[in-house]
């Protein structure tokens, strides 16, 4: 088994998997008679067909036990899925490129700065939400429509990766 290294979440590093949602370095302009800065089009909602709808939900996530074995990944083949933290706490993102199944050799692990969100591109393999603080809420924008939109893949025991956050907690 192999330990995953943490990478800081940047727009460039995450680009193969989707978009980083953050104000830093993003297009913005003033609205509402000068009282508001609008950070415009930070991510794009991807939908499979014209009958799908983009929906907004809130997920309340619980912290898992670490070290954590990454035994499975999921993907959403019919639409993108965005996560924006509602509290300023870092969270982990485990991803692998889109494809028929995830390549365990290409799994990457990112950590947010607590203010960043992410938008998984359609079909990108990822681990379910990995909050570091129990009870954290996340605003989710994803697809609602006909047809199954969640595939799960379980790794062979020899392919399992481990995340150990002991270094983050020091």
C-alpha cells in the first residue's frame, strides 16, 4: 500500500479534474451601485442533456478516522458536481482522471485552504467528501434528472492507498 502525498489545491494542478472555486485571481467586477464585488463564472455546471436540471443542496459531512484507506472512488457520468465549504475549514480531495475505471497509479490528493471549493468535471473519479471537521456543511451544485448518475469502483486490496493526516495536525 502507498501513502498519498498532499498537494495544495491550485487551479493549475486541479485543471485535469475540474475547476477550483475561489476568489483569488478570479474575474470580478462591481455591482449593486458599488457595494458588492461579483466574482463571475467561477465554475461551469455540466449537464448530460437538456432535460437535466442543476440543483443546489447542502451536505453535512462527518470526519472519517485517519489514517484512511482509499478503497473506492465514485464518478458522476451525467453531470458535474461542485462543493463549496460553508465554514472556513480545509478539506481533502482525492481524485483520479476520468475513464472507464480509475487508475490507482494516478490518484492524487489535494488539500484546500479552507476558502476554496471545487467542481468535479463530468466523469472524474473522486472519493466522497473528506471533511476534516465533523459537522461541516458544504453547498453542492449538481445534476438532477432521469438515469443513474453515480458509478462506484472498488479497488483490489493491493491497489489501496492510505491518507495519514498526522502531519497536518501538528
